[in-house]
C-alpha cells in the first residue's frame, strides 16, 4: 500500500516545444482510486508512464510512499501497468493465464500458485482455475484478465483505457467490477480514460487534464457541483452544461430578461461580460416572458423526464463551444408530463442555487 | 442510418456481402478458411472479385482509426497489411445496430505464427520469428509508431530465404509521433516481452512447441535483438580523425543488416582529433532495393540478398567483373532466374513464391552436393527438388484450416 505524489512533474518530449505534462501536482492517498481524464492528447498516458518509470521526468519529482522514485527503473517501483489489450491463451488453464507473467518475473511455482488462488478467490474464479478460457463467459474472461494484474500484488495499479475495446454492455459490467474490486483490494490505483462518465462512476477523485495542465482534482460530486473553470464545467456532465456569455449589469448579470444575482464582489473584476453555466436539470422553464427566449428544436422523451433542445432566439447569443461544426443547442430537462412542443418559444434561466459563473477572460470560476 | 462504405477505391461487390448478419453467422459458402492468430474480435476471410479480404468486426470509430493508421503506415513504407475499407451503419434484420467492420487485404503467403507451428518445423523457428519481429519493431519505432500491442498474434510472417519477414496486422492501439521517446519504446518492448512469453507458453501447453527451450528464455530474445539492432542503427560513434575508414565500415555494417543510410551526421570535436558519426535517416530494404534496380524483381530483403549473391557468383563464374552490372543482371535474370522459376508446374506454384523457390533451390543444391560429393547445375537440382521436395511442402499462398481461436470482447451470460 502506498501514497503517490506527482510533485510538479513535467515531461517535455524530445523535439517538442511545449511540455506534454506541465508541473503536474497531485497527491494520491493510500488506497485511493484516482481517475485521470481529459480529451485526446491532454497527457494522460504520458503521466501514467511517468509514474510507471517508462517516461523520463524532465522537471519535478514522483513519489511512491516516502520514496522518491523519479529516477528508479520500472521494475524497482513496484507498480503494475495493466495493458490496454489482454489476450487470453486458449491452451492454457485459467490459472496459468493468470499467473504466467509472474514466471517471467522469476517468482517460484508455489508462490505463483498461492497468489493465483488468492486472486481467484477474490474474483470468484476458484471453480474455473483448471478450465480453459474458452469455457468462460465474457465477464469471467474479463476477470481473468484482471487476475493477471492482481497476482502481481503491486503497491500501485496503473490502467490505461482498459475498457476501450469492449462492447457497451461488458464495458459497463467491467467498470463496476474494477471499481468494486479495487475497493476490496485497497490498492492505490491510477486509471486513465477519456470518458467522463467512466471517470465519474469509478473514481474516488478525478483529475482533469487539458493540454498537459491539471485543471482540477476533486471528487466526482465536487467536479460536478463546483467546476473550477469553464473547461471543467463543459467537460464533466452529460448532456453538457449550457454555457453562455452574458452582459454584466450593475446588480448582477443579465440572462435574457432575467437578472441573475451573482454578487458584487465576484463581479467586481469580471469585466463587462461573464460566462454563465447552467446544467440541463437546473434550468427553470417559464412561459411568462422571464428569462432567455429559446425556440424548441427537438424533444427527447425519457419517460419521467424529457430533454428539450433549442436555440436562442436572439442571434447575438451563442452557446460556448459552438464553432464551424455548428451551433450548440441549449438543453433543458423538463417534467415528462409537461413538455413544450417543437417550434414553441420558451423562457429559461438557471435556478437560483445552481448558477455557475466564470470569468470571461480567464475562465476561472466566480461562483 | 444507412450502410456506408469508406474506401479509397470501393468495390461495389462489397455491397453483396451479408452486412445485416453478425460476422460470426456468415455462411461457410462465402468464407475462406484461412488461419488466424488469437484475437478478441471476430475475423473472417472472404473471396471477392478475385481477391481475399480479411474482415474484422469492430466498433466503427475504432475501425476508422485503425484504417487511417494502416494507411499512414503504408504511406511510410512500413510492412503492414493493406487497409481496404471500413463498413459502418450496419443494421440487423430485426433493426438492431451491429458493430462496424474493418476490411484489409489478405496478405498472400503470410502465415500467422500458430499456423507455422502446425507444420513440422525446423529447430529455432521461435527465435527466427522473434528476430523478424524485432526488425519490424525497430522499423516501426524509427518511423515514430508506438504499437501498444506487440505480439506474435498481431504479426504476420512471410518466408524470407530461410528466415522470416514480419508484417504488422493489428494497429488498433497504435499511435504515430514524429519521434518516440525512449520510454515509449521501452513500453512497447515490455508489452512485447510479456505477450511473446504468453504466446509461446500457450503453444507449449498445446503440445505444439517442439523446442525444449523455456518460453521465458526465448521471449527474452525480443529485448536483446531489438536493442542490438536499435543501437547499431542509431548510436553515435566516436572515431579518430585518422580512422575515417571506420565511417565506411559503419555504413557497410548497416547495409549488411539490410539498411541504407539516407543521412549521416558527422561532427568533429574542437581540436579536430575525433569525429562523431551518427546515422540520422536509415531505410530498410538495402538489398531488395538494389535487386529491384538491377532486375526489376520485387522480393524480400533476405531473398534479395540470396539472389544478389547468386548474381555475383554468376558474374564471377563468367569472368564478367568488368562488365556493366546492369547488363550482367539482365542476362542472369533471363538465363538463370526466370527459366528456373517459370518451370514450376502450375499445381505446385501455390506452394511458395518464386524468390523463395529460388532460395530453396540454392539450399537444395548445397545439400545435394554434400550428399553426392560433386557440383550440380541448377536445372539438375531443380528436377530433384520438383520431384522430391516441393510436393511435400504445404500450400502457402492461401493456407487453409488450422486451429484458430477467438476470445470475443462481448458480454454474454455471467
Ligand atoms: N514521442 C512524442 N514526441 C512528441 N510529442 C509526443 C510524443 N508522445 C506524445 N506526445 C504528445 O504529448 C501529448 C500527450 O500525449 P498522451 O499520449 O499522453 O495523451 P493522452 O491524453 O494519453 O491522449 P489519448 O487519449 O489520445 O491517448 C500529445 O500532445 C502528444 O501529441
Ligand atoms: N489482412 C490480413 N491478412 C492475413 N491475416 C489477417 C489479416 N487481418 C487479420 N488477419 C488475421 O486475423 C487475426 C486477428 O486480427 P486482429 O489482430 O486484427 O484482431 P483483434 O481482435 O484486433 O486482435 P486483438 O485481440 O489483438 O486486439 C490476426 O492475428 C491475423 O492472423
Ligand atoms: Mg493515451
Ligand atoms: Mg490482434
């Protein structure tokens, strides 16, 4: 068991002009499940390889427990990197499929057997140890693959998109299995994914990277409720938060005809505009001309609720994230028994306790 | 969503395939039973408009990515399978969405390692496969490609004058950079090591590995071979200013390994007593390029080496060292090579490629000469080879029917 610390760790690839991972600072608690998430190219794999000892650290340090491992080779770090792609070998028993990598590491036979049996117990695979993988179900095979990592009993597990090529159903199953297994084993784990849903459902905490820079590290709840900046706000949550740039007035911000109470102090240095964010489920929908006027384009019925997709009637207002590819819709979740019609005009504004506001220039959170 | 085909040159016949059926349920009549490596996706071969295609059922976005990646690899002249098309928008007859498909062209005369092991093998085959994979990995790394899933299963092998040439078949996890970091290369090597050990242990468990050497030990070879080759191709060497011949020697060593030096950096130190040399651009295929230039024959590296050797002996035997190399090559091609490889009866021609056949003849000549204690002409050797050896070889143009296994990445019962 061990803590992990990225201490202003920086990686600049040979020939690159900017760091791919820039002064990364994260403290990971003993036994914690930390998910590194972010868009493609943000530096997730690089960070993970730095921790594994497979990528040089140009500046800063990396600690495992109270050991500075910055200059240690991978095998001296006691971490296990779980491959993205796990093959299962048809002629080998389940036990051998789980234990064979230990042979490479020179672990002796009886010790391998002991560890395999222990892992099989945890994974509910005991009855199958002498069978061939062909006789297992999809989920069981996935557990054998996990067994391969568990038997190494490292201080830290490192996983880079281990679910990326599974079908949707198995992906969801395995996600839950990995998370609950990790909790039972209590081994510190750093898990990489580009999928924010995966991050939100699996992590004790999430670290969100963009362009090699850490944007926020926090619990899923906090990421969702208090995103540190516009990028985090837009990345976390599905459907995504509505983000609109609106004018600042003397007593708040103007959201269509509606005045949002943001607070003088917060707005003091904000300039003439702020970015207001509201999650689809936090939208107040009105028909009394109070708020921002939206024309309803599409309705997505979910039963109890429905999602309304619309566009601002005023051509001067655009949702953040709109680009050449197209305008982003404004999305609101409404009561499934009270759904507006396509083409109808509605008025919307954020419910008072659920307003997010960000500095227009820096993107930093105001409230 | 409608069925959609993405391809550089789409073949309309693709539309006739039963895309509304999961690949696993395609009828045998349209399938070609070629051997495959271990895979998690369903892979099948079909014959279409005179060619054989490999179809892999896989999520559309991954298929697209892999298709693009394979195109890039081909553009960089790296040995890999040739992407043919991506199929998306598949819907089953009950209206359910099906995974997409990646289609590549079947690599003729290629063998998955498992198929090789179902034949009786020469000793040391595992090592030779690993050597070929090491060359492939070095070439991929030199070009900036991180594979992420290096394994024998993800490689196809073609015979190459007694050795093997390796081709990448599965680019799903790959990433292309301008230049890889040492860490990325080490990561690939680590993956290769574990996968190869696992694959050899699997053969052992299935009673297919004739060698008595320990798979763990054999798998270690990927690291040593890779490192040797990498350092020969990229290391900086310091030589005395008085020893300039060592620059030529370095180039000759690289040529011998099958590489041409496209660019060599040379710097002298301040007091001018030593020179630093470092190859900057190296291209594989030194011998095959040379043979291509001389004869128009497009063959693999070791085959080319073999053929060039024979061309040299031909030249020496006729005392034509002073002649233009091109002219000698022209005569050799028409007097020696072509008559021999053309004389293989059609029913035997599917067993091996012409250049490999020629290599086999040279080997057989040596063997017969030892046995009979006399020199033999190639036509003589050919008669014996056609009568006694070739018929016993398996058909390798499109090998059929050996054990292959899929371990699907789909959920079912649990
Ligand atoms: N060898 C290299 N040389 C130069 N730049 C590199 C190299 N390897 C990676 N990079 C760059 O470093 C950045 C981070 O890459 P990394 O692979 O860590 O991203 P990632 O978040 O894992 O992305 P993905 O989700 O696509 O896997 C990217 O901009 C990438 O282009
Ligand atoms: N173009 C081709 N020519 C010959 N054989 C092929 C071709 N494409 C695929 N194969 C065979 O099919 C096998 C499986 O293909 P591939 O490795 O792409 O599948 P996969 O499911 O992605 O594998 P993995 O489990 O490693 O992710 C290969 O090992 C190879 O033997
Ligand atoms: Mg990555
Ligand atoms: Mg594969």
